[in-house]
C-alpha cells in the first residue's frame, strides 16, 4: 500500500473542508491508504472560543508520524502571506527527521485558504514549499491538466503551486465546487506520484 497523510491546521473549517476533499482524491488511486491528521492547537481555549474557532476532533499528528508516509499533503490558512504559526511550529519540531533524512524522496503537496484573492494565496503555497524542500520532499503542484484553475466564472482559489480556497474577509465563503475539485485533483496527483515512486523502489530492490 502507498500511505498518504493529509496534515492540516484549520481555525474556521475552510482548510478542514479542503483536507477532506484532498483525502477523497488520494483515495481514488488504487492501493492507497489515507490518514487525515491535524496540527496541534497552540491558541488557548478561551481565545479559541471568543474568536469563534471551530471545534475539531480529528486526531492530532506528531512530527515523528511523517516518516511513516510515502506522500504528505500540508494544509494551512494564510497568516500575512505565510503559513500559520501552528504549522510552522510543527515543522520546526521535525529537526530529528531532517537529521536522519527521513523524508527525502517522499512527495508533498500544499493546500491553503486565504481571506481574499490577493491575500497571500500563492505566497503561502510557495513559502511553505521552501520549508518542505529542506527536508528533501519532492513538491507536486496543481498542474494545468486541472482545467478548473483557468476558469473565469468567479473568484477561484488555487494556483499551479497547490489547491486553495478564498474564505472571504469575514470567513463567510465556503469552498466552491471548483476549489473542491482542485483539492481532489491535488490529492490524487500526489498519491499517484507516490505510488509510482514506491513501485519503482520496490522493483529496484527486487531486481
């Protein structure tokens, strides 16, 4: 089996919704198992409640878990053009994996949510990918074979660098059908690449 991890942090549920779609896409690749995990919260509970953060009972991941997977998809909201602090803190704790080259050659993808179309959407994808490449992860974007990202029917999240959604300045938007389709495409794309790589490694070892 090819093992895929969909790992995300979400405050208001937009990234969580994308994570479900990403996992759905990954599961369409034969021989793939998919786990959805969330990044631990660092915001105190009273502040979460006053800010209206959504409740989430998804199991929490640890940095050590990442080594068990062939492909990892990272989902984060944008914080001033960068990944959320919770995601950065999680990655910063993965130094042991970096020291052991434990993630080298695995496949990674990124999906994000921003408040507006020009609120750091692509900057968050690209800046997140920088950190992932330090671990030796191979980055898979959202290729133009997903035709939805060229649609002119409205404001659509996503870019060649990953899947995405526009939440609106007040968080009132929900991921639209095109954005969800892009997330599914990204999940399947990463899972397919991971499956090919694991099959190639298995064949090489058996030769």
